[in-house]
């Protein structure tokens, strides 16, 4: 909850209550009918203002879900029966199911391995239904470009085209740092009661966090971080810049190069991430200026969104070799994938 709203609410309540009490006792000791009438009107106005201030501060505190906040605070909200009905299972099937995961390791492009947590068949089926029937229509932040229908690495790169400075930041262990407690709080916030939220968290989390390998994790990582994305957007706006996020990759860009501004926004970003349980990977931090090759999620953004010249030359050479029946370092399927990406860039940058 915003500290500013909390302070405003507390201060407003104290001042309004004190004024109302003083006015009330003054009325009790007043002999003049005119004074009594004037002060009565004043007391009504004070009470109305006080109620309006309380309600405004309450809406700020509860963000965009005031009624959900009321329901969940008093133990109301959607019941487990409603959850079972939406997912197409019986209550017993959901409550008695114990998710099981196995580990699989895949190589990282930067070296080393990445652990995936693969759910058992039944858990994967339940997670797929949760994704399709509960999460798919919920709204994530417009700046979150990864794992979102209709968005791509191109959308993530577009805000940063032609800027004087591009800052690239990376979050360490993004999924495993998105804790089960934050996931449960999110489910409560959108209207599920405490029992339902705990059950949904059990079905979508593993080892007290979002498992990388579950169908629900990418979407939940965006939904849970709506407020964080909004805070980072405001941070960028304060420094007159642009912000976007693709999974664990955070990008800022600015029209003017100011070292002081760069330091300020990186420090502020680190603070906001730490409050949400994340850590910045300082080894992957990059500050790219116009005289350098500026890339965002693998795409050039110096003057327009495009593939690098070197990569385009390699692709042309590979196509030429394949067309002439010679061996190539790229397979036909890989070249088709790159061709599709080039076509997508052209289509999405037309406007």
C-alpha cells in the first residue's frame, strides 16, 4: 500500500476528527441561534469532507480493487466451490491433489545450465486450465512484453529506438524469486477468498516460488508484478525516459545522456526490485550510447528496429549455400525461423 496514501488518510482522519469534536462542544455551549445554525452547517460540511477524504484515501490504498480488498479482509470472496466449477474439477480433486515436479537442466546461451521444474501430468493439466480459464483474461501492465498474447520482442524494442542512451538490466532468478506469498496475495487481491487463494498458490507454485517450467508461471510473473511495473514506469517518467520489461530483462532509454540521471534510475530500480524480493545482476548491466550498437532483446534500435548487419549477412550467405546444395551452419528450419522474425519486424514497425 502506498505510504503517501496511508499518511494522507491518517492525517486527514486525525485533523477532521479533532475539528469535529471542537465544533460539537462549541455548539453545546452556544446560546446564539444564528451561531448555532452556522456552526451546524459547518459541522455537516466537515463531516462530509472527512468522509470524502476517507473514501479517496481508501481507494488509493486498495488500488484498482477496493471491493476485492473489502471481501478478502472479511473472509469473503470466491469460494473453493466456485474455483472447482470454473476449472471443471470436483472440490476433492483439487484439494486432495499433491503436485509433483521433476528437475530438468538445459544449457544457457551465456554458459552454465538452467534448472526447469517439470510438473506431473495431472498438475500440468490443472495449470493449463488455470491459465486458460482464470489468468488469460486478466490485465498485465502494458510495459510487460514477454509471454503476452499479441506482443513480442519487437514491441519490447520499439520504445527505445533512436535514443541517446539505452540501459539494460537483468533480474537474477526471476521466477524463483517471485515468491508464493506474493502469488497468494495476488489471488486474494483479484477476489478469491483466503482458502481458494492458498489452493491456487499450491497448484501453481513449487518450493515456495513460481517454478520455471509450469505453464502458469510466465503469465503469473507479469500479473503479480503489475504494481512493480507501474512503479518502474513512473521512475522512468520522472527521469524523462522510457521503460519496458521482457521477462527478467528490464530496459530504459533516454533522449539525453546524463550520468547523474543514469545512476539515479539504476539505484531507484534496485531499491524497488529489492522491495519485491528481486536482485539485479550487476554483471549483465549495460549502458549503451548512440555511437555503440544498441540492442534490446537481440534487436538493433539505433535508428530503427532491425537485425544486426552481421547477422543479416550470415543469413544471406547461409541461404545462398543451401540454395546451391552446399553445407551451411544454419538448417533450413532455423532460416525459416529467422525469415519469420524479419517479416514480423517489418509488419510491426510499419506504423
